[in-house]
C-alpha cells in the first residue's frame, strides 16, 4: 500500500459540513470578535494564529472560584467573590520614591468590612471612591484576624443588588504573556469555542470511544476549557492525551508494517566461519555484552526485511567495534557498507579508529567529508568512481554521503552514529544510492539497505516507545576491560585556581587534560554574562598555570586540516592541555587524557555533560580519571543537573533525570530534529495511556493494515496529514 497525504489537517479540524460558517477553525484570530490587529500580534508571539491554535492552547492549571458569599463567611481557601460599598479609600505614595505605592479601600456590606489593597495602582483614585458599589474577586488572606484581598479584580455595579451572584466554578489558567493575561485568553476561548465546537471532526468512532469510556473530541475540548465541574478537566485531558498517543503509535506500527511488506534488503551470509573470521580481524576480544548484541544484529542482517535497529551503549561501551562487526558482514558477502557521522571531526575519528582496527586486513576503506576535497575536484571524482565501481568496501563520512553524485555498486548496510536527524528522507536517499535499474525487486518491493543507528546518549525506555518506537533496540552494558571509572567533582568558580594547580601536577606526571568552555571568543557577549571563552582561556592557562607545557585550542571555526593537526598533536602528547568547545563531545578518543574540566557547567545539558565526561577514562593504564564541573547554578534545574552528574556515572539513570527535568518536548532537542512532539501527553507520567495506545494501535493494524474500512477513514486521513512525513508513512522514495 502506498499512502498519500490526504486532505485532513491536524486536530481540531474544520469539516466540509461547516464550510459556510462565519468562523472556521482555520480562520485567523483577527476575525474573532475582541481580537484586533494588536492583540493578534501579541497572540502570534504565543504561537497562536488561528482559531484551531487557540482551542489547542490548553490550561496549565485551574483555580477554584468559590460561589459569591458574604464578607463574614470568607476563609483563606480558594478564590472568593464578594460585593459591597466602598466606605473609604486613600492613595499611599512610595516612601521617599522607593518601594511600591498602594491604593487602599475598605469594602462594607451588612456591617462587615473587607480590606482591599492594590499596589502601583494610582489610577484607581479616579475610579474607586466612597459610595461606589463594586464586586471584588481574589485570594483572601487574614491580616491581624481581619480578611483582606491584595490586587483583586473588581467591577463597578449600578447598585448593590444589580448583578446576579457568581456561582462556584473552576477558572482555567493559561500560559500567557504580560500584555496578554490568562484571563483575556480564557475570555477569547469562551467566545470562540461555541462558534467552532461543532466543526471538530473526531477520528475515532463513537462505539470505539464508548468501549474506552472516553468523550468525543469536541466534548473533551469543552471539558478542558469550560469545565462544568472539577472532574471534567482530567476526563477531557485524558481523551486528548490518548488521541495524541494513539496517532503516534499508529504511525509507528504502520511504519513497521510498511518496512515489512514494501521493502526488501539483501540477505547477508553468516555462519560460525564468518563469525570467527570477523572476530579475528578485530584487535581485541569482544565482551559478552558486545557478543550478545552482534548476534542480534547478525540475525537481522540474515533476513530480507531491512534491519532498523538502535544500538545504545554508554560512553566508551564499545559501540564502534559492534558497528565494524556489522560492516564486515557486508564486506564478507562482497557488498558495501557506509558509516555516517554528524560532524567531520567524528567522521575522521571513526575513519582512523576503524583503520587501526583493520590494519593488515584486505578491507578497502575511504573517507568522504565536505571539507576533505572540493566537489568536482579530481580527488573527489576519483573517490566517487571507486565507490560506484565497488572498489571501496566501507565508506566513512558525513552528510556528504547523501550527495547526488554519490553512487554505490551494492550498498547493504548503513550505520548512523549520533545522528538523531536521520529520518525518512535520509533513508530514501540511501535507497537511491544503489544501481537505479535494481531499485525494485521482482515481487514489487523496493530495495533498501539495512540500517543501524548508534547513540551514546542513553534513551529512557519511556522515550524509546515514542520517538524511536519503530526501532528494535540493542543495549551494550558495562565497559570494555581496562576502562576506569571516572570520579566527578562539582566546585564553584572560586575554586578554579585550585583545580588548575592540581591539574598541573597531573600533567607533570605525563597525563593530559581537556578544558571545555561554552564560547569560542568574547564577541557578541553581553557584559553581564562574562562567560569564559576558549581563546581567552587558552592564553590564561598557558601563561598562568602551564608554562613549560603546550596548551592549544580547538573549535568549529578552524579549517578541517588545522583541527586534524591539533588533534594529532594532542594524541601524540605534543600538546598536554586541549581547550575546546563541545566539538569534542563525541568520538574523540585519547587514552592518555585523564582529566576533564568543564567551565560554566551549569550552562550545559545533562546528556551533553555526560558525553563530555566520557572523553576521559578511555585508557587501560590504570590511572584515575577525573571530571571537574566548575559551575555556579542560578536555577533549581541547573543545580539538579550538576547534582545528578556527581551522583552517578550510569548514563541511563542520567537520561531518566534529564527527561524528568526537561520534559519530552526538549529531550534530545526533539522539536528540532523532526520527531513528532507531544503537546498534551507527558512521559513518563502517562505511561499507562501510552501502553494502552500501543496495544490499540497494534490491534487496529492487525485488523485493518491499510485502514481501508469505512470506520477508519477519518483516522487514516488525520494520521497521514499529521504524522505522515515525520514518521515516514508517506513513502518519498
């Protein structure tokens, strides 16, 4: 089945039946009464442009508004609403021009008095005066036994009994802006919702929802925005979460089904003799965990269904050796393999590492990066010809491998390292790299290489069920023999001189150190920030602490040849201290480097700190490795990150903490690399709904793999419109 992205947009959706309505879900907010040009611009800053955007803008919490009562019944619980007559008022200016001015008033009703105070509200002198009947609403607090309200909302009444009393209600509180408060957003939603509620098209049949005790999509949005009682928001939000998770799981299950039924990969030969031959090519024995993972991969590669596997392993766990094993399976079957890395420095590191592993073997390796040789040059043309003619067995490179000019003779396996942007478009591009005349198999299936995606950023299981749900997962546990645990210390900036004096002693014993900073130079920095920079810090360390030793700096602005030269000097211990940006985050392997210092550590993410720490502790020399985080956390979140780094070396525990701190939307920067974000559901809190959605998705596809039944038509259209491209349901090959 070839899916076509059809005409149904993301929920909420305007149906054809309501096409004549004055307002549609697709209407710009400027058409909503009460929203002029200025308010529309403010709402745009909140990423709200259409009525659909407004309806999807959900409350972050609710405040309970008590029914309007008498002053003598006020308590300190909840939001109260009372009415009365202003008995007295006065304006108190800020003392000596400092602090806040305040406007004070006394509200009286049936002999009971309520104190009212508004700060920085001198304008109220002309609006609130003795004898004015008003209604106020706000949080009640007791001061010296008497009730008072600070900065309450108020409205003037024509007479004390002129307006009907307020009933008890839940008030939604929305993400807002200073010039667009939550109350205004709620007012606009209350205005818009009745006008468009009947336009919401539900992708799920009514009987399906009844079985799961869930409301319709329209009812769910009404319950969340305009709840009739305090149980409704949770009930409505549960449906919205399920809707989101079901669509995501449907996409994942359909993608698997598509790979199984529409794609075909080469069956690679494997037996004990091939296994022994490959292992003899490696300069070291594989660990039990590595052997277990290679068996999983070998089983995949022997099938004609394209392997789609995620290889996880903590920093230094030995993922590259497993990848080389898989690539050598392709070579043993007289086919080709490719390894793609996200940066030139990592691609170069992989090329050198694999070259050392396979020294003396008859495996033909090549490196292809954008900076290696210019497109159209004789050197690049010769390399392209060798790859196309099958004279290269394994090509290591960057995204340059996806260039139009690159053609393989028989590409069987693609290994992708730390490349979370790798998605459907890149897979399709690799499918086109083989002989076009052989693109389609005789049974109509499209030929495809196998894929192995590696990451040293441990992915929590809860997250792998969402973003990476279509991948089979292999995990390498433990560290290769000889790897040393890394001691981590967190210190404040005032201890930095002590840290560098200590490092000087270690360097004097022949060891080497990395020093990582967040910026290259001081250009563009605000004065208040005062971040240390790579270039300035290199000079300071050389002049103040490491006279007699060589300090060098490496960063992304350097030319590839200059970076290579610097890294080679560091590897050979001609340079003892390497000052760097996060360019060394992955792939850099210098066994003699035993110390890592990270300045302004509070400015780095947890996964990034863990990756950086993994650059040390890579030798079998028996020396203790140390990572020092010099930081000055200014928020609870940054303090938690540093505490987690000091508390554990377990990458999976760190990943769970990272997910807890940052949430689903930001973990791995998923909004930037094409994974479908979750707007309502929260992982891991909604794990039960995720598992339910996964079971339901599998059952739906098992019953109707093409979603061709009439009752699934809406679901199919919504799914393809919403997730078709990002999850690869629409075959772009």
